[in-house]
C-alpha cells in the first residue's frame, strides 16, 4: 500500500544538502563567472609578464650560442629561444606561482570551506558553514549558473553559493533540485 501522506520525491519542496567544499569548487565558480573585458585583461597580465620576462632572459642568456647553431633558411633561433623562454615562464608561473597562491588564499579560511549544509525550501536558501549561517530569499538570487560539476546560486555578480553535483545521490535528484530552483527563481538552471 502506498503512503499518500509523504510528498513524492518528484514534488520535493525542501532539499537539504550536506557537502564538503574544497578550493577546487571555488576555482570552478571563478571559471563560471561572467568577467568583464578589463577583468580578463588584468587576470592575464601576470602570466604575460612572467612569460615575457622569461623570453627575454632566455634569449639574452643563449644569445652567444646562436652564432654556433646551424643556419636554416626559414628559422630564426632567437625567435625559437624567445618562444621557449615564454613557454618556460608560463609553466613556472602556472605551477610555482599560481599553485601556492591559490593554496595560501584558502588556507585558514573557515567560512565557506569544509563541511557545509545548504537547505533550499519555499522561503529561499540557507547555508551554514563553520557555524556561520547565510539566508537568501528567492528574490535576492540574481542568477543560477549550471555547469557540468556544479550549480551556483548567485546573489551577487561575483558571490554565490556553490552546490556540487557530487552531493546528489544521482542525476535524477540533481535534476529535481534544478527544477525546484528554476521554479523559485524563474531563471534557467
């Protein structure tokens, strides 16, 4: 006999999500945001600068070697060394500068990291992390961004709640959650 007093899972009116947010989840959020042109340019300046410095340095150091290399009609060894230096600089920046920078950015960051509980119901979204609770009514959710591994409930242009898809039991539950959010925000999920 079916119990008709409990709502069908297809008609859920409340979701409680328990997850552990990691720095990688925040990196996914940063990639999903809509950055302005100037923000994109500024974010690339350090990489371009590091690649440029390495290109000039390698060209300068290896300049005496260029005269002893074989001459080919369509090959400029100076350009080859500059490109190799730029590549080395980009790798150094990506691995040895950005990696430790991102790690330090999240080290000791109790709010928004670690064990997080998100409750979504008819009133809005409540998130608790490190004992700090955030309550967001549905009319303050400005955008819903659905990505392959996450859903982001944005209440500011650069600020939102991260809902990893891994916290759902299956794709069906994730889809029901997305439909519920869509019904409350009238924004595509």
